[in-house]
């Protein structure tokens, strides 16, 4: 076992959730070796062609990562690990929301403007008996053009932005990608809707946290109305211009927003979760041309954060 590879305990937690092998009569490389190859690349950021020989042909490693990014296998594995943690009471549902900009490498530019085609599903069942939340489609989301691939010009240059919600133990619960020049506030509702932790047994997935912490970028009236409508308590500071505008309207301005400064100190959990994700070099710098492949890279990094925390 090399540095950064899956340990026996981590492999035991993942093995039962992995999809079946290839078509009957075909050759299928061992899942553990291929996942270790993808992990090596995500951790070091090397080019796919420079993968060590112990992981097998680099084309096999790359194609499986691309396939699992397209059909939602990485996302399915993350959901099942989260479900296991939630069953054991290991998730702190006081969540924090923030975003981080990721500089795109020059190799990330130049994707075709046409949306990516559906990935072939030869030899893989669309839904496997005895397992919940299996991948449903091989067609990757989005794509087509610079905005469709979540690339944009911002103050930091050619960037992609990761909008993230983390639990109270610095682990990513959900995330979305946008071009780098998109604002944080309008994405709050979108990223919170991505929270979906399945329940082991009967019941719908849990989608509502107990409390949301966020900075002043998320203090718009529409965000507060959305949180109140869903019955989610929140701690978000009010900007000075909003406070002056509210006071200037007198009684029509409404009541002042509540703010718990002691509870707000816990918002550093999302910053620490971002630091953990960016410990993976292929997350800290985007090399992929397609957004769905980079999203798969971020999902794998989040999965390893859950397994190792």
C-alpha cells in the first residue's frame, strides 16, 4: 500500500457499495487499484499519463474516473458514507456555508462548445438490487461553452467557484460549481437544496439542517425569507447599508435581525473544510476541461475527507 492509498478499513467501508464489474467475458481492472490510481492523481495533480505503473494503464484509470463522474457513482458513494455516519449520529447538523475560488490551469480551457455526450453503460446495470441511490444516468450535467463548463473571469483570473456547505465537524455535506465571477448570495438556496442524506431503512432523505451559519455575503432578504420558509434557524450578520436602510424606513423596515456572536464563531468549520479539500492538488487547481469531471474530482476529495475524519 502506497502513501495516500485506501487503507483496509476504508476499503471495507466502500467495497459493498461499489458497482459490479464489466460485461460478461470482458476484463475489468480491480476497483481498489483503480481508485488508488485516481486518488494518487487527485492528491498530487500529475497528468494522467504520468501515473505510476502500479496502478495499471493510465487510460483505464482516467476512463473509469470520467465514467463515474458522469453517471453519479462518486456522488452515490459519498451519499452512502454520509448515510452511515448519520445513522450512527455522527453528523453535526449545525452547518456553515461559504465559497472558494479555484484557479483554472491553462489546460482547463478549450473544451468543445457542444455538451458532452452520454457515457456508454455497457455491462453496468442502471439500478442494482439491494442498494439504494444507484446511479441513474450516464449523461453528465451541463456543458457547452465557458459558462456551461463553470469557468469565468474574476478578480483572481480564470477561475471556477466551489459553493460549499459543511457540517459542524468540517466535512462537506454538499457543493455546487459556478463560474468564478458568480456571487455567493444567490447560490445559498441552490447549495442547500443539494443536501440529501439518505436514511438507512424507511424514510425520505434528510435535507434540512438544524442551523445555518453564513457571512455577510448571504444576508439578502430573499435568503432570510427562504430559510424562514423552510423553518431553518440561521445566524447571518447584517450589512451596515442594510441596517441603515431598515432604520431609515422606521416601523416599515421591520424588526432587526437576530445575531448570536458566540454561535457565529463556529462558522470556521466551513473554512477548515475548504482547507481539507484544497489539500488535494487537483482540487486546488482545476485541470479538467469538463465541469462534470472536475465535480467528480471534488466529490472524491470530499469522500476521502469523510472516510478519514
